[in-house]
């Protein structure tokens, strides 16, 4: 990728950052080659994080539910709040809120809209945008069609929405934060302070969750987290082992450093093996190219010409003498 001959090459830092994101999502291996997961992700015309979420959901038996969440995240928010009816719109939104996840609120909105026959008047009554929900339905249908083409098992987890939260965590563990004070969190990777958005379902709960993941940051007067879901810390260690780990009881610092060195050595060995494989392929291709060139050159030298003796051709003779010679 870094050596690809782009017509208008992007900055190398952007390429490296993109490859890094694909690596921790599991789409690229340690040598930068596409993995089996990455080849599956390519089939979905979605942001890589959303494509990963769909694929991981198959293991948890909730592809149908996660497809709805992904479709909603791919569009604008279905909620609207007219200035002249703020209190009514906020009260209507609270009916759909899930105390542990804004993502689940989007799922619940779609489920209720489906139960009410996809009606536009129902949307208007609950301060929802019917045009946005129709677009969500359209994207959802396309995603499920691709899942079926890929022979994925499409199922719903019913009301076991912990499975949906874990699927969300599988894609957004890099956007994780730990609670510092009520309403204020700290990004677990870079220590940046971030806050729950006032519209978040988690903002008004009695005891906010200690660990969360978020869809994106919205920069205004503060860094607000948009679309937040509570997660278990064990999920972060399981799904993002390159960033997080659970301290083992009785494990010393020396043992931890030894594990890290062993892991780095294994990664380097994988990179070296990939380089050797690529060099062997290049050498083999070079030998084949040279052999083809030599064969072509030899063929050109052996082409018969009139009066020549190449390829066993003999000059025609007239009366026992060769053409062009004198008879004796």
C-alpha cells in the first residue's frame, strides 16, 4: 500500500494511520496483508468499524439486530426537536431510551416503528423523522442481502441485548473511556477528558457506568461523546488485547514485560516471514521473466530467411548447383 503508484498520492501519515486502524480491527495482519476478516469486510460498502461489527455479530447470534444499529449509524439521527415543542420532544425521546446504551435506543426505535406498520403518522407523533427511518430500512435491507450472499447466519438475539452491546464493543474498543466523575470520562488510550452529551440516555441515569465506548466525538465547548454504550471491562481486554489487559493476580512486572517481549518477538517473526515470502515470489518472477526473455531472443535468432540455412532450411538448387552459384 505504501509503495502503490497513486496518481495523486495522499500524505503517508494518513496511509499509515488508516493501516493502523485496519490492523487493530483485525482486517490486516502484523505484516500488513489482508486477513480473512478483512476480505469479508471488503464486501460491505460501510465504514470498516461498522463492517467489523456486522461480521462479529454472527458469532453472537445477533446479525439482524446489529444490522439495524449499523444502518441507523450510517444515517442522521431519527430524532428531531422543534424549538417550540422542546419539552414534548424530550419526553417522547425518553420512551425509547435504554439506560445502558444510545445504540440500543436506535434499535428500539426501529423495532417499534416496524411494529406500528412503518407508519409516517406514528413517527410524527413521537417526534421521529419518517424519511430518515425509511432510509435506515433501505440500508438495512441492503446489508442483510450482502450477509445472505456471504452465507452468514442472520439471527436475532431477542431481548438479550448484552450480545448487541458486545458486538458494538468489538468495533469501538479503541473509543473507550473510563468514568472520572459523574458525567465526565477520560479516554483510556490518550487520557483526553470527554463528556456525556446532554441528549445521551446515560446522562440522566442514577449511577453512570464505569466503562463506555462511543461512536464519535463532537467538539463544541467541550469534547462530547456521541452515541455511547456501557461495556464490561472484560470485553475490552478480550476484544482489544493490543490496548488493554486484565492484571493477573500475583503477576509481577517482570513477568508482564516478558510476555510483552514474547509478543513483540512473535510479531516481528511474522513480519520477517512475510518479507522472505515476498522476496522469494519476486525472485521467482524475475527468473521466469529472464527465461521468457532469453527464449524470445533465441527464437528471433533462429528465424529462417530466404537463402539462409537456419532451422535446417537448404538453399534451392538448380541442376545440382545452388542458386546464385556457378555450375561446374
